C-alpha cells in the first residue's frame, strides 16, 4: 500500500518554506483581485480622479512622492512599534498579575471591560490636549487599543490550565510562581499568540487615529493633508503604504506567534 508523500521530503526547502510560499502566493492573488476590482470600479463608473483615482494613478503618485511617503511612514512605524511593545508588555504583565490574584480579578476586570466601552476617538483628543502634538499621544492611543486584547487572551490561557495538573504540581511542592512559569505560562502561549496577532492588526489603527486628531508627521497626517488639498491620489498612496506596513507587521508577528505555539507544543523554537 502506497504511503502519502512527506511534505518535508517532497519539498527540498522544507515544510516551513513551502507554507510561506503558499501564504505569499495566496496573498498576492487576493491583492491582485482587489486591485482588479478597484480598477474596474474606477474605470467602469467613470468617477473623477479626485473622487476615486485609478490604481495606475495612485501608483504614479506613490512613485512621485516616495521620499515624502517614506519620511511619514517612518514616523508612523516608530509609533506603532513603540505602542505595540508597551501595549503587549503591559497586557501580558497584567494577565500574569490577574491570574495570581482573585481579588485583583474581581476589582480590575470590570474596569478593563468598561475601558473598552469608551470610544478611542473620545480619548485621543484628550491625550493630545494633555501631551501635545508629539509622538507620545499616538503611542498611548496604540497602547490603549491593543492592551485589552493581549491581556484578555493571555489571561484566558493562564486560567485554562488543567486543574488536575495544577493540583499535582502543588502536591509535589510547587509554589504559585513555579507553577506559573513551568505549567500555566507555557500552556497559555497559544492564547498569547492569538492576542499578538490581533495587536498586529490594531496597532496601526491606533497610531493613525492619534495622527488624525493632532500631528505634524505620519501617514495619518499625510492622508489628512492630501485630502484637504484634493490630492486624492496621494491620499490613496499613503493609505496603500499604511496597508502594506500593516500586512508586513502582521506577517512578522504571525511568524512569532507560530513559533510560540510550536514551543508550547514541542518545547522547540524552530
């Protein structure tokens, strides 16, 4: 009886490279379909360029203003990465704290849930008023957006550990910190990975919201400036740059999340 082919043997580059190729191909196909639909709508409806520019016109604006878009993209990237690091770190630390303290869960969790009911657009102007038009209001908006998803996902994972396994560790003399480090945290890594994947999507949104409220640099500021001057092609070019950056960030954090999940299952990073 014939055996199914082993992916690791059939592909000389290995299964990871094969999966990466498949993801790149699928995303390129989706991008081609979206651009094709965009072009069909722009040309089929005959909409003026200042309302809906064609993909070709946006590509020309992107090339003509590459240096300008690059300068603003670096500012937004710095805001996103700083907010992502702070938000994910604070979220993970909060999840650990809440998992170790039942009174803290009863007191803090309702406040965290309530904080998500406040629209971030309502907080962004307040942060700008308090902290000015520099980089910090954008970072804090990004932190506020991604903090709760990371904390909630990781906390769910930390509390989902097998009670029988926890009780066995206690019988063998394990303290709560050792149980956390040896049992709860490794088993909760897939949940942390899910939170990081969400954070990768939300972080650029937070930075751009902060730039829309008040900024002098960044892709969000450039989009508002181009829109105010009726340069819709430049506005779309900045939006494309933001989307490409978000996709790249999601791919990087997705790879990290996959490795965390693998480490949780097998104890191996690669």
